[in-house]
């Protein structure tokens, strides 16, 4: 198995355990591929749920730029909802899982 496949397995486990849902494997794979080499960088592959600046970056770079959404308070509400569900005590929030769950939350699967 490739390194990316190993990471996707981790993401599937997180989605099953933290969100109680079975992921759409095709979409999860596309989201993961879309993140490029950042998934292999320990710092870049994670999202800090406690860092407001980081959450703004997720909103601006992913929701607005990548998914083409218009800025509104609903975007940050969605980000915070995903972070809360992922678990405040969980320090290892994988960026691919966060992006996948945001894509599902806002019904933006068609972007991929």
C-alpha cells in the first residue's frame, strides 16, 4: 500500500469514530489528493481547532477559494461545528478529514 493509502485509512478511522459515519471513499480520496504534499508534512497535515487564525485560514483558503462559497457567518459556524464534533480534546485533527467533513456539511461534493 502507498503512503497516501495508509493516511486515507487513518482518515476513514477518524470519520467512523469521531463523526459516526461511513465516508464516501471517492470523495475522501479526491479531497486528500487535492491537499497535495501537505498531507505528508506533520504540521501542515493537521488543523488546530483552538487557533482562530487557523480556522480563518480554513474558511478563506478552503471554503471560499477552493469550494467557491461566499463569505458569511455560516461558514465559520460550519467550521466550528466540524471542530466541535471532531472533539476539542483531540489534538490531531487531520486537515483532510476537516476538509472532507466541511465539503459534506455544505453539500459541495460537486466541486470535486
